[in-house]
């Protein structure tokens, strides 16, 4: 017999072969099975009497009769007795069922899958995908006529810093700031209060990239966020963005005075929980790399955050440094996540012509998948 820790699987042909082997081994030890009798080359008889197998397992099967009037099964008690006896005789350990890899469907983390037990309201788009894209392009054409000739062409991405054009743009996306702003904006647009519990609506990163790039060639495109991997992050990667996702850390978070990520200003302590760390700093690094490696053109920054970071002076200081060195800045943000520093009159007056603000609230319905 095989070791009790080894799982033996008998297929249909093996059962018949086992019956033959036991039937032809009457003069030998009944507990020893001749493997030659169970080989694939051994001719097998048709399915018949399994008495030898039941005797080998130490079981005594009860007869089962059928009639034309009643195709009944053996009594339930008899079946349960046999199952318990077989388990006791074979002692085969049972493990978890393993499905073939091809049966597993890869679903992006944090995908917008609807939980039937989640009773929170769902915000849906009333437009089809084609209608949304058409309306989005019409809005962009009306608001940015200067890019009309480029908008309907596929935006390009230059590789490295070779032969950069003075019209190339550098695009940087602060994922958390944009997604939180979108969530708050679409809730308000649909009549929900700020604190209302609503399912996270599906966000169209393809639509956002169209607003940010508008057909212009890019020298660099960067997307930075936190784990887990979202559908937006996967879409960004497919569109040629350099995607960086950082693990969240558990700590007691303190909101800085001008933080917009939480949707409120003023310093306050919160309970210990998992929060983002170093996301802003990675974006600052990528922006300053462009300032060092390229001649000044235009930086498109998708973030309304101006908070002083844990390890840096914050986005607002980085923006000022870029402006001081001759770069133009396009700040793209939802109003709900926009710091007041960017709308300060003195700041706007100082950098008139070099700094521009694009509010995404105008496009919120088109950004809803």
C-alpha cells in the first residue's frame, strides 16, 4: 500500500484494472497489488463486479435493486457508512482545491466592482462612452482653441532628452489629489453632502490625459500614487506614463496648515492609520529633474496641493522654483482639492503669463466612466 501521506488518485480505467488485479491474485497475498496488472498495456474487462475491491477495502456493500417503477438510490445511511469506511481505510489527507492558472481572471486591484452587499448609493454616468468622449473634445476645443490643430492627433512621447522641442510639455500627476477632488466634485454635482457615504465612482484617466496633453508632444509623463494598484494607474501605464506606486505606512497623521488632501485647512491630529508617505516628494524629485535636464518649456501639474510635505517644503515652493527658472506652469485641479495659495492675487499678478490654472470641475461629468 502507498504511504498514508501520499494522495492516490484512481481514474476510471485504474478502478477496472484494480478489479482485474485483485481477481487474478487469489493465490497471492491479497494486500499486495501487482503493478504489472494495472499497467496501461494490460487488457481490461468491461465494468462488472466490484466485490473484490470492496473485500480489499474491508467493506461489505449492501445490494441495490432497481425496478422499472422506482429508479431509487441505495439508502442514505448505507452511503454515509461506506464513505466513512472508505475515509477510515484509505486515510487520504484532503487539501484545498487548486484550479488551473488559466481559469483565474486577473482583476486590477481596486477595480470598480460592485459589491451586492454594499448598500451605498452608486453614481453613474448618463452618457455612453462615445457621447462622453465627443462632449469632452468639444469642451476642450472651445476652452483651448490654440491646441485645436493638435487635439485630434495622437499625442506623442519623446524618448529621453534627445532633441527636445521648445513646445514639448512635462506632465506630472498627483493621483490621490486628483481622485479625491473628483470624488468630492461629483458628489456635490449629484446633490450629496460632503460627508455622504457614496461608492467610489469610476474615473476616466484616458479623459484626464486628453485634458492634460491636448495633443501636445511630451518629453516626460509621470504618475505617482499609493498602493494598491488602481485602474487609473494601469491606464496611465498603458498611455506611456512612468508610474510609481508607494506602500502606505501606519502612523499618526498631522495635517499641515495648507493641506488640501483631507479637504480641510488648519492643523489637526488624526488617529493612527495607514497614510501616504513620500508621494509628494517623488513628484518633486521628478519635476526638478526636468528643470535640471531640459530647457524651460511647460510643466503640466495635475495637483492642487500646496501643503508642506513631511520631507520637503511642498508643491507650492517647487512651483515657485520652476517659475523663477523660466518655466511655464499649467496647474490642473478640482476646486475641492485646490489650495488658496494658487489663487492668491499677489501670486497671480507676479506670474501673469507664466502661470495658468485649469479647473477640472468643468469636465467632471465627462471624467465619470
